[in-house]
């Protein structure tokens, strides 16, 4: 093998290793980004399933119940309402207990109720407390209740998860920049004699950097495309084995994730090449 062929072989190997390094790092960042985006969707899902039970007066007429639900549906904090009659509540309790308690009591002591599901933006401890206090003042409402501990746990766990994901993302980003920077430095080091020769003939720094930056852009794009391919493959596997994991992911979210991977690949590659 001639010296020229050997140099071309080393350059090709260096380019391939750079692209593979970029792709693997972007793939890891993409997985983390997917988990972060899903965490927000899961938070919204859990918060929109927070329920407030509004027990109505026993002698309330059907038309008054419908009017009450209509008023609730117009509120900004309402996601959905569901009316449960006293008979339906008794049937649900009978199924839960496994026995007919009405036969013992002789009458139905349960009240009709409206199940209120809140929008995620209002499913916070302070907002819920204010909403429940306001609804208790309504003359049609006998009692209002909700599980305060569940709401507090959602807020606390989401905050901890957010800090954990943010810290891990920063750590992974630093590792990614270091890995890509070292890979690109090695690739440039292999062409040090060519760069030195260009310096000797009076080439400017921008003239020397321009082809390397152009090459790094292509490497960033190819690495990002490979990373997206790996992410799509992983999502297909997840959809097959863990379909619930993708239940909260929509097309705009995935498009945002893939666009972020491409942008991050370009930015990291260009910055690393510029300083290398």
C-alpha cells in the first residue's frame, strides 16, 4: 500500500469513528430527551386524573344536577365531569364489597355525586384547596373531598424526577462534548502535517478551518441520522414489548425530539471542530 493510499485509509477510518462516536452520544442524549418529554406527558396524565368527589344534596332535582354540571364544565379548571346517581354508587360499592349491603340497611344511604377531573394546570395542592373551598359553598353540594396526599406526592416526585433528569442530562452532555471533541481532535491530529504545510504557505486560519468545519457539519448530520435510526428502532422494540411506555407520545413530540438530536449534532460537531 502506497503512502497516499495509507493516508486515505486512515482518514476514512478516522471519519467513520467520528461519525460513530457522534451517533452513539446523540443516541444516548435522544433516549434521555425521550424520557424527559414522556415524564412531562406522564405528569399531565396523572394530574388530569386527580378527582374531586362532589356529593350532592339528596333531594336535588335532575334539572338542577344538569345545570350544576353545565356550570362546572365552563370553569377553566375543569377537564371532565361525570355524574353518578345514588343507585349507580350503590352498585359500585356492592361490586367492591362483594355483597349486597342494601339488603341489610333496607335503604340506600349513598348520595348522588359529580366526579370532577381537573386540568393539569390546576391540579396543584394550593389550587385544589381553593377550588374545593369554593365548591363547598355551593348550596347544591353536601360535601366535597379529594385525596390531598396523592396530589402532594405527584408534585414532590415530579420535582425530584425533574432535577434528576436535568442533572443526568448535563452530565451526559459534558461527556458527549468531551468524547466528540477528543474524537475530532484525533481526526485533525492525523492531518497535522497538511495543516502545518498550509500555515507555511500563508493560509489564514479561517481558510484552514473552513474545510474541517464543513466536514464536521456532514459528520454531525450523518451521526444525527444514525442516532435517529437507532432511536426509531428502540421505540419499535418498546412499542412491541412495553406499549404503555409510548401511550403518551405523539407525533409533534417525536418531531421535536428528532429535530433536537439533529441540531445538537450540528452544534456539538462544529464547536468541537472549531476549538480543536
